[in-house]
């Protein structure tokens, strides 16, 4: 693998073909905030301290045009102002309060219990098999079912939602078309519009019914707003958790001493979960649009400029993490930015962590050794980091 001095950050294959960690190390050292040429071009922010302060500065950096580079480069997100992740204050706060009410401890407690049951059942089943694809047999079933339980999605619909979801943000195929991804997003939103209409008329005890019947800012959400916010939960809830589970297994397979430490209890599950999240950095970047002229890391940014915040670089910043390319499940403190920071901090962080905790606990109980037995298939994306398949054997 080569280490280029220049990387086209809009190219979905760049992160698979090149050693991005070395690239980012060089960027942090020599040009921690730089202008990436393109049409339009955009700012790249690489240091932990700068990424952190950009996440916090919601006055100068807006999410409303979109928060994913590809979406911003192709004209912006039509869900701006309606979907939580792409809404600015004051509406963001109203929507977020509504969503957080839907994520009450009672709801989360019940969902977490199901996560533990499902994970331990799946791991016990695959532990008896020989070689298998961890992504297909385990990782695909946990987060999607968790979020579907939360939203009470009928079992029969879950497979098609997962298929659309995989197409919506990333691609397992380097040649894949952007149109497929747009089509998949539309399918998901159409699906949730129907479900929201139905639940509004006949509400149950689930998050969709709660969002469909509650008020934000003194009025009920429109059906489109309900659908977009459900979509945002499915997207956020499935992909990032799925790739972090796959990364957890791959990384422990590659670090047998750390795996032994976890099994023997000299590394705690909770610190290991945080290190997996840092190591995996499932969402490589998030993006913003400057609302006014400002300075970031000494560079002059103009109102209207796109600013990309690279979690993948911030999580490996040697100013914050001692020997960042060492996988250390006992690392503490571990101030990774995998869930973002500030007002848009991930609303699913509790569930994302619970899923990884359940996975690592179930694995330590029944698996002595993890072996990767084939070539894992990488995901081609400049947003989502990880693997679409992982052939393994558990001993
Ligand atoms: C926001 C990562 C799991 C739903 C975010 C953000 C990050 C992130 C970095 C901040 C985005 C920004 O600042 O623009 C992750 C990772 C996860 C995960 C790495 C798993 C390991 C989940 C889950 C859910 C979820 C399980 C749903 C249950 C959301 C939503 C937002 C969000 C709705 C928008 C919050 C807002 O704008 O106020 N996530 N997420 N995420 N995440 Fe997650």
C-alpha cells in the first residue's frame, strides 16, 4: 500500500488503495487545515483540537445544507431543517428534545436486553460452525434489528431495509453508481412515510408512534419530517454499529495478546469498547458549511465554504493519543470523536456502546481464539470506514 502526499478525499476508492493513516499524520504535521481543490473545493480539518472546536461552533458552522461531503458536493441535502442531523438551532433543539424523549431509559433498557439476548444467541450459534462470514452471519443482524425493535418495524420488512441501507451511504462495489444510492434513500423515506401515516392513525408503544404523535416547537411533525427522522435513526443506527462490530472482531483477531487480556480480565470491556470505537472510527468525516467568515487553525474560511472534519485523523492525533496506531483496549482516558461532539453528539451513542459491550462480552465467554481466514472485503466510501465481509473462524 502506498502513502501518497496528496489524497483525493472525494474518491471512494482512495481509502482502500492507500495508507490513509500515514497521509493524515503528514497532514496534521504540515498543513492541519488545508483547502482541497475541486469543484467546489472544501476545507479539510485534521487536528483533534480543531475538529473538536468546529463541532462545538454551531453558530459559525451549519449542518443544514448537509453533513456528508458527497451530499454537499452534489448540491446539498433536501432534508435540511427537517431531519435532526441536518438542522440548525433553534429547530435542532426542538427536534432533539423530541427524539431524546423517544429514547427514554425504559425504552432503551428493554432494547438493550434484546441486544444481549440476540448477540449471545448468534455468537453461540456461530462458535459451533467452522469458517463463516462474521458480517453476514452476525454483524448484519444486531444493529439493524436493534433499531427495528426500537421502531417496531415488522420482521418481514427488515431485510429490504438493510439492503437499501447498505446502498444508501456506501458501496461494497468500487464501480457502484451514485444513482443506486439516491434510489435507495428514496425507497427508505417512502417506506417510512407509509408507516408514519399508519401509526399516526393507530399509535402503538414505539418510537415511530411517539414521533408521529408528539409536538416539536408547538406543532406536530409533518409526515415527511417523521419519515426523515426515522430514516436518520436507521441510517445512523445500522451502518456505523455494523462496521464497528466487524472492526472489533477483525482487530482482536489481529491482536491476540489484547484478546487474551480481555478474556482474562486485565483489560475491561468498557475501555475496550472505547478503543474499538477509536480504532474503527466508523464515520470518517462529518461536514459543515460556514455561515460567516471565520478562522480555523489560523486559516481564513469564508462564509459559504464547505468545512470537513476528519474524525479518522483526530482519533489518531498524537497530541491527544499516546502511540495512536497501537491498539490498546486499556487506553484511558480515550477522548475519541467517533460519536462527534457538541450539540449534534450522536443520539444513539448509548445503543452503539451497548451493542459493542454485548458483542465483546458474548465473545469473551465463548471464543478463545479468533482467526481471520480469508480476505475481508473493504467498503468503498469516503464516509464509512470498514469492511463489508469478514471470513473468520472462532475456536
Ligand atoms: C449523530 C456516529 C450509532 C443516530 C452522530 C454523529 C456521529 C455519529 C459522529 C455526529 C454527526 C454530526 O455532528 O454531524 C455514530 C457511531 C455509531 C452511531 C460511530 C455507532 C458505533 C448510532 C445509533 C443511532 C444513531 C445506534 C440511532 C439509534 C444518530 C443521529 C444523529 C447521530 C440521529 C444526529 C444527532 C444530531 O444531529 O443531533 N452519530 N453513531 N447513531 N447519530 Fe450516531
